[in-house]
């Protein structure tokens, strides 16, 4: 086999121009793998590095990609366990190649356009009127599960917004998930969880910063709201350490971002260990292009989960890779009548 990689800059759609602190671009890499005798048939995968969050965001990243491409014939993806985003890209490229180089990662009903995935609508916190507008947009689109980012503004203001939402939409109309991104201090977290619990919250993601196992365990043991671990999983790649973390904290849910949680193999390992402990889970994307999102969506569909997943819809970027992925209502689907356009990728 042969392999090559390329770097690509995704440009976000930023309404009203740019401002300080607003993410306007995301750097990513794509790897292409083919057989010598049939170079026109190739698999492609996205090495979806997330600067500042991925555990493999460290010096030598591109050098590692070059090394992998040179050794692709003898590569064992287990050796990439500590290079999560690269493992995700290589795994998915190999699966694509295995399935004929047609961007088919997991054969099945989703790829054939016969299965859709229910997703949650993401709502960024803002002022009350902006929140109402965003909620109405999601409801009009058909969403019945929304996820709200909290911890960015005054907590009492956030509670007022949640109270206002619940005064208009009951829990049978909207399932509310909130994501604190580790914003709470351990000393205040239980008080805040109690306040949030008054608004029929489905779950809260990462209430305190990761790495505080004992404090998180106490929260999960006593919480009035189910807790989902997210950032807590990043960088934990050893199977024994995964078991140790789950046994110590014993969360209600874990959230898996394959590019951050050990690729598809590492994420499957997390799911297996969670299910053996009666811990729930769902899958979330992490600002991938349509190449990575396609792989995650096909893999997620194969898992047959019945709850809304946290997958994006590919609409964040001005220069995303054109793909057959489409959003219909509150679902993401694959439309086989549409085509891929990889012409914007220039290979080394």
C-alpha cells in the first residue's frame, strides 16, 4: 500500500465579521491510502486534531503523519493509541479502502440512505431573546432534544434563561441537556447541580474540570442530575486506566468523540467497558469536516443507539468538503444520489 497526507484549513462562518476570542479557522489533516496497482481507488480519513483539547496536540504531529505514511504497509493501528486523531484518520481511511474507496466506512442502511440518526440541537448561551430565537429555530426544524452551553455567563442569568425556557416548553416538548465544560468549582458544583435540577435537565456534561476523580465521584454519587463525562476521557488510552477511571467515578453517562477518545477502536473499547458497568453513552462529533463527520455518522448508525446523538451537520464551515451528508429536520442522513467533491484537497 501507499499513503499520503495533506493539511487543510477549514474556515468557519462567522456572522458579522470576526472578533477577539472567536474561533475563525480549524486546522486538520487528511490521509489517503491506496494500493500500488489501483491508485484511483483510495480510502480517505480525517486526522481531526483539535488544538488545545486533543491529547496528541504536541510537537512532532506532522512528523508522525509522515512516518506513518512511510510505514503504512506494516502499520498496526494499536501503536497509534496515544495519537488519537491520527488513529481515527488512519482507521477510517483503511476502512474506506477496504470497502472500495467510496467513502463507505461501515456498510449498512445509513450509507444506503435508508437510516437516519436523531441528533440534538446545539444552543449557545446568550441573552434571553437570542435564546428564545435559537430555541424556536430548533423547534421549527423538528428538534426535540437541545443542548445548551452553560458556564460562560453569570450563573443566575443562566438559571433565569432555563426557567424561561421551561415556562414555555415542558420536558415532554424539549429534552434539555447542558454542558458546563468543566466551568464549576468542586466546592460550588453540588449547589449549582441542585439549582439546575429544578428545570428537568436530562444530563449535564463535565460539571467540573477533568482529572479530579474523587471530587467527580462524589458528585456522581450524590447528583440530582445525571452526569456525563466528556473531557474526562481525553488522553486515557490504556485499557486498565479506563476501567480504573470508570470504577472510581462511576458516572451516569460517558460521551465519546472518536477523534479525541482513541479513534473508532478506542471508542468501542470505552463503550464495552461502560456497558459492563451499566453506564450510558452517546457519540459526539468535534468540529470535523464532512470527511470525519461521515465516518463518525456511519459508525454511530451501526451502533443502533436509540437516544439523540451529538453529531454536527457540516454547516459550520464556508469551505467544507462537499459530501452526501444532509440534515433533515432533527436528523442527519446520507443521500446516495449526491456526490463527494474532494477537488479542494491537494496531496503531498
